[in-house]
């Protein structure tokens, strides 16, 4: 775990409501695993006051990428940062995805909206030859990272709620279709998902119903991000767990929705 | 010029007057990667109750202007697990460990807790948390009633020679009266202030941002209130005050000393800058040198004003 001041290399509008920030942070990059997050002090002043947690989107050659939706005051201030500015970063934090043993497996990544953020890094690290990413969005202008996932060696399928691109409907309905039409005896399927709460709940239900392994990355408001304040807890079968410390990635079997 | 930063609260000697506040520092292990914990004046633990507590349902925190609300609800592993799993790490640090305790069952549980902690060397002092606003179902706080405050502190005082610090709530009409009640009952020091009661609403959903609806406000937003309460209490009592509420840097720490605090505690700021406590320790030393003040004691209550 490190606390560093990282120089912003670029911070640009990406698509729809989404922005893409690249910082120089070689030491942090080396220490990071897919699914872990950074707790970012966006402003030196009091606005926003608390740090904001962001998934690690991608790492390449000492550069670390953050993909974020502008949804409130914190991310609005973030989007105003220019190249050459500095961000105070703490990370890598939390427990990431467990992707050991995926080499021979069929792997399906399910992303809802900005949920693509941690899954690109994961997709690049997973060595399976049978990788499929399902990207869900409300409408075609909000479909994120299609090309990036393809470049990571994944197959890509898209769903939009309004049917403007790809499968028409929820990404979890697309997932159900794929699982039910999948060839029998094709071996185990491993699911990884990140996105809005209701989507993740549905992914967990689908996994349980089909007896599949699934890991989901949760989002919660955080006080400290390092396990001290007990602010970001979620209900699990083993009691309340901290999203920042025991998560943000949890096994589907563990969570109580 | 050498300056003296050491202070005394009851029997407790601190090498510097900077502590970390209960509930904002976990059990210290969470911060070991950021600072040398041995540099702290003291560590105040997250509040411990006799039995484990689940705490309140999420959402438990939200940001507010220059601060945050929390309603953790005193989640803790209970005394037994604390002594077994948390205290050994704290003990090894070799600095004063102030254990924050609360009761779910009035004086009875406090007495049981103190009975079991009195002989423990690793616990340097006790902070009586009679001011947590986040226990659902409770109608009022002990620290909102002078008589109740007096009686609980008095009954604990009779049981232990350990340094007792009473943590008071700002959600009262007259903080001076509560401070006096705690002093009269034999408290060695006061911790001022706990969080202010507050709430925040999501207007789109028309629901509260905290699942418990209301919570405790902390951060720089409450600093002026905290300062005024430290100043009021200082003018009414003689025992040392540990000032806290929105301290985020050296100037804001200094304000508390000048208002009447003998020591200070860093709370919410630990979340934003985990190194802030040690930065303030060196900042205080620098200030004293620059102002040619030999001893931090001389700063306590040094407010200059025309009345």
C-alpha cells in the first residue's frame, strides 16, 4: 500500500458521461492487481472533502488509468483536472479478483455501464483462450471500451436497454441466453462482474441457479478506504464485511442481497 | 531552542499532545503502513462494548459540506476479541493506549468492563464514551444529563485508579455544566467533542442518505462549534481538555490549544490524510519555536481578547 502524488498525463472526455485519466505511477502500477482500487484525493481543498475510490482500469509502462463517470461533485472536480496537475493516490487497496485456475476455463466478464472499469485490467491478465465480455449500457452512446476489450483478446457482445446497439434488453438477460444455449459438457464457466447493484444481484442469482462460480466487484460510499472506519460494510453470510478491505470483490455465494 | 511538547492528563504522561480519535483509527494496525505509530502521543481505540456489536445497517457514511456523517453504530468485536486480537499489537507499540469503552446496559456494563480492564497494564487509560449519537433506539445520551454523567463517572471512579477521560457530546444546552459534572465526579480529563447530530437527504429518491436516517457530523464543518465548547468548558473546569472536532492541519490544531485544550485528537482527517497526525506533531513544534514558546502548556487557554 502506497501513498503517492501522481502527475496527470492526460484527463479527457471519453464517451457519454465518462472520462479517462492517465497518471504516471510506476510503483503503484507494479503493486496493483485487477479488481483493486485507488483512493484519490481529488482536490487540495475541502471540495470534495473525502477521498473517492476508483477501480484501476489499466496499467501500461508505468502509466495507470482511471475510467470514471461524472456523477457528482467529486467526479465533476476530477474532470476539471488538467495534465500536469497532481493527484494524491492511496493504493492499491482491497482484495481484487481471484483468477488463478482460469487458464482452461470459459470466462465471461459482465460489465454494466462504468462497470467496465476494473474488468479491462482483469481481461488483460486472464490467460484463458475462451474469454467473452458482455458490455451492457442504457443506450449505444454509453457502450464503453468495446475496442479495448477486443484488443485484450476477448470476444465482445453488447446489450443496450433501448436496443440501439446489440442485444436489446438487460445484460443479465443476454448472459442467461448465452448460458442456456451453451454447449453441454463444455467445462466450467467462471463469471466476473462489475456494475450497478441490481445487475450484480441478478448475476449472483444466475450463477447460483446454474451452479457457476462468480465474483462481483461492489461499490459503496467509503469513509477511509483502508478498513478503519467500518463505513462501507455489506451483508455476507459471514457477517458484515468491509468493501474496502475484504472486498471490493466478493464471491457470489458469500453475499446476502 | 528546545520546546516541550509533553503533557499530562491524570496519571497519563504523553510525549506529545497529539492523539488519534476513537473510531477514526480502527485499532491502529490499519495505519501502520502510513506512519510510524510510535510517534503518536497516544492512540484512542475504536469504542469497545462488553459483547460484540453488529452496528447499524449500511449506508453508514455520506459526505456533507466540509465534513461527513456517520452512523456506524459502535460496531466492534466485543471485549474478549479485542483483548485477544487487537490489544497485543497496540501494546507492542509502547505508547499510551487509551481504550474507549461504552455500555449497552447503563452503569452495569461499564462496571463490568472496568472490573476486567483495571488490572491490564496494556490499557493506559479509559475513555468513557457516553456520547455516541448512533445507538439506535436510545432516546437520550448519558452525557446529555448532568446527574447521569456525574453518577456514571463517579461509580467508575470508585473502581479504578486508571486515568479516566470522559467524552462529552456537543448536543447539549450548556457544555460547561456537563464538563463540571464530569470533573466533580472525578474524571481526570475531558474529550471534547463527539459528533454533532445531523442528517442528509437524497432529493431525487426523497430518502435519507444514511440507513439509520440520522448520524454524527464530523470534519471541519463542526470545528467552530467544537472550539467554542472547548473554550466554554475551559472557563468552567480545571482538569485538562482533549480538544477535537475538524482538526485537519497544524493551524486548526493550534486553535484548540489557544481555546483551552491541553491536548488534541485527530479524527476524520485521518481518513483523508493518514499521515496528518505526525505532520501536526512536527507542525506544533515548529510553531512553538517560531513564537519562542518553550512549553505547549503556555499555549493552553492563551486566547487574547477584550471582554
